[in-house]
């Protein structure tokens, strides 16, 4: 084959998946979008400290209250636990920074230093859009497993968040443990889930230690993070979550400390005020964790939701995208890893509305430098629904978002001075130049599902629709990707120890 034909073939097929030369990958550095000025950030910080010192948080559990009192806090005239600004300022230097969220496979380790960007799919849906019928139904444990193994194959899903609630589980313990099992079985990427009770977390960590190579302990390779809603906005501790928060610290599990005030409902309508309240709540969690164990890996989870003030319903509109980017800036001010929720759409299916709602909000969060961006793919109906066909389309879209995060490298090679001279003295075009072949595999993102055919070619191929192409892609992956990440012996030991309700026969080829 001639050199020109080989180059033409490579141009048609697009780049490979070599992570070392791929145009986008986990951990690209964001931070170019900054909606807050430095003065804005400092004012929000000072006001957050005023809120913690003067208003405090209500309903601390005894261990939390005693810990803060021991370090200079007090019960104020409102009967709430006050966090003195000096305590917050003393604790901030102790906080965990630049830590890694581990995968069971080291290629999936996530470096959370600085403004490195990582995306995952949507979370906590209670309905799933069925691939076969196209109708919504209650989500199940098998959906948790199927969506997680689907995300396991998608290159722009850098970690896996529990995608939906297994509504076929009989109680909270069965829900927590079986969700933990399904995620562990479906992926070696880092994953995030929740636990209602400390005992559920302990049993799950004991289960995780069965699958670590070489008998390593979970605290040395914590491949699961707990999302912990330690606070009920505005400014009230959640007792059960606080007990589980303490269990996570004790077992070495990273914590996403989740504050999810809804502007106009459970946090101030004014956007700056919503940021102040959520920031204060997350600072309280940071103090709590570091008084328990200095340097414990905690992810700042100021998730400022928004209400449609005409109806009071939660919505994922432009204001939430703006607030997310600002929340990222605030966490970067403290140099603390941060999570935000981007890609939350109100559309019920993967249509044009879902595309524009998800596209700009994920781009803003990525450009701001969010470390752990959840909700970026698959979610519908303001997190209430999940669509697997949307998941694969959105993964495609996130390639373009990540390319924007990466930006443009300017150096002697990319300025192309000599290349321009070679072309104007030669063929008069760049198509056959060696730079074109080498840079196309490093600089350009090529969609897997997005159609770039001409109108004529598109019509000749039957006018394919992206949603139908996505549906077929989902079926192809789920009918072939049945990973064996646990192993037969380990799985038998786990099933003897715990009541696992995911049948083995749905975890083998030929069952989807």
C-alpha cells in the first residue's frame, strides 16, 4: 500500500485508543472558565465563616458535637453548634489534597490534584427507559449492574457513580450491599455509592477486601467513595448520615460530602447566597472529617440545585451550570478536590432539548476544572430517569467537551512554520503531509455515533437516527461485555457471607 493510501485509510478510520496519544483522556486540566472574581470568592468565603460562627448547624450527633466543642466550638443562643472561624482556618491546612481515587485496575486511578477533570454518568434515578420497549419502568438491581458494565466500556466515563436505585430490594441493607456488589462486579473503575447505616458500609468494605490482589486492605486501595448527605439544608445535620460519615473515616473510605441546597427552596434564591450556604455546610464537613482523622480524603460536594421559580420544581437550567462553575472555583480557592453535578436535564428522552441542556452544563463544569463531575451522561427528567441510549450518545459528546478542556498547545512544532513552507513549495495542500497523519491521532476527536456523512451518503444509508444507532450500540455492548472482575472463588465466599440478590445467570453471556 502506498504512503498516501495508508494515510487516507487512517484518516477515514480515525485515531486509535492509545491513552498515551489520545486527544482526550481522564485528568485533563481545566480552569479557564471563572465566573467569580478573586474579590467575589473572598467575600463568599468570609460570609461562609460568619454563617458557621454565628448561625452554626443544628442537630449534631453527640460525637460530632463533643468533637467540635473540644476544639473550641460552642452551642449558640439558637441552640445550634457554632464553628469558630479560627477553627476552620486551623483545619484547612490539615485537609487532604492531591489524593488519588483508586481503581482496582491502576489505569483507572484518578488524580484529583488541581483542576484535573473527570466525568461520570448520572445518578440515583428511580426510573429506567427500557431499551426494548422505549417506556419508563422502575429501576432494578440488574439495571445497576447493566449500566455499570456499560459505563465500564465507555472511554469518557472516567469513574462510575451508582446510576439508579434498585427498587426491587426489600430493605435498606439489601439495597446498600447489593448495589455495592453490583458495582464491584461490573467495573474496575473507581465507583461511588451510598450507605444508609454504618453496618452496611462495614459489611461492604469486608466484601471489597475479598477482591483486592495480594490480600491488600481496602484502606490502602480504597476503590469506592461514599456519597454522604451529611446535611439537610439549610444548616442542619442529618443524624444517620453523620454516623455513616464517621464509619467511612474509620474504614478509610473517601467521602464526597454532599450539600444539595435548592436555590429558592432550601437555600437562598440569590445565587451568591446559595453559594454561601452550601460552602459553609461543606466547610463544616471538612472540619468534621479532619478532626476525626487529619488529611482524610474528602471531596467538597457543594451541589447548588435550582428551582424553576414558576413551579418550584427542580430544574437543571443555566443558573445551575453557572453555580456549579462558581462552586468549583470556591473549592479550588481552598485547594480541595471538588465534585459538582453537571448534565442534569429536564428532557425525558435523548432529544434536542437533552442535547443542549447537557452540552453547555458539562462544558461549563469541565472548563471550570471540576474534579469529579457527576450526572454528565444518561440522566433524564431532572435525575429521576436514566436512559442507556442517552448514556452512549453523551459519552460521545463528552469527547468534544474534553477537547475544549484540553485547549490548544502552542509550541515550535504546533506553530507549523516549516510545515507551511514545505506545503507552499510543494503540493499546495496539507492532506498528504506527515504532520496531518501524526496530529490527527493526537489533536482531533472523532465521534463514534455522531454522523458526519454528506446528505447524499446519509440518505443512501437509510437516514440513520442517532438514538437508534445508540440503542443498537447498547444492545451490542450488553450482549457481549460480561466482565469477570470478582472471580468464582471470591464470589462464592461473598455469597456465603452476604445475601447477594443479583443472580449469577444474568452475569453471563447470552442473558441480555
